[in-house]
C-alpha cells in the first residue's frame, strides 16, 4: 500500500535534512533515467543541493504539486520512528502554460530503483489519476522522452495514448506526448 503526502518545505523554503537525504537517494538510484534526461550534470553524483534546487524550481510554480509515495506495506522496512520508506515521487502540473491545453500534466513519476518491478509505479499513477478525477479533471497528459522506450511502454500499458511528438519546453528534448481520459468515479472504463 502506498501513502501519498505532499512535499512540505520548512518556513525558509528548505527541505528538512532527513527528507532531503531520502529524496537524494531516490533520485540517485535512477542513474539510467538521469543519464537519458540530462537533468543533473553527473548522474553518478547527484547531490542534495542539486535535488533541493530542482525541487525548489518546481515549487516556484503555484500550479505544481509534488507528492511523495511511501511504502506502508507491513513488511517494508521504515525509519526507526515508524515513518514508511520513501519509494517514489510524482510532480504534477495543474495547468499547462499553453492555454489551448485544458489538461493537467504528470511532469515526473519516479520510483526508487531498488523498489521497481513491485507495482509501485502503477499504484502511484492510479493514485494521481484518482486525485485528478476527484478534482473534476477529465484527462491527464505527460511527455515521455523519445530516448526512453521503457517509459513509453509503461505509460501505454496504463492506457495512455500517443497524441503528439514535440520537443519539451524546458530543454528542447524530443518527446512523445501522451494523454489518458479519466472516466468519472464509479464509471467502468472502456475495454
């Protein structure tokens, strides 16, 4: 079972020490992804200050929400204080900068490399979709880097459909844009 919590910074905008260490470990575990994306200068040496700066840049946008996923399964080894381990992060964007785009976006969904292949990514995506549906949203979009066929396979297996190919807005990297309609709560999605 995954528990979602919103990333909360301290009053001065910093991320508390233990949480920053967890977030850095999560990002650093995904060396292969960061080698493809180029989001960090050295994917073999991702540092806490880099992670904090990247997340601060996201949080500067009022339409961004950063959610942390913790593994609350009874057999998961958490912290001494009982806090379940951090296994994932998802960054959502409520409104795309393009006014013609009515959908919210998933900007990043990242699962700790040591916790992958256990269904956490699917569960996290489903939790995000449920949150968006409950907020009255009717669809969600995302962009997968063209050099990351695993991401494209993951998202299409969840029912996301390719709607466009274009460069991403931040770095001009070639991407595939995908969209998934969100069926109203209680409705049976089409087969």
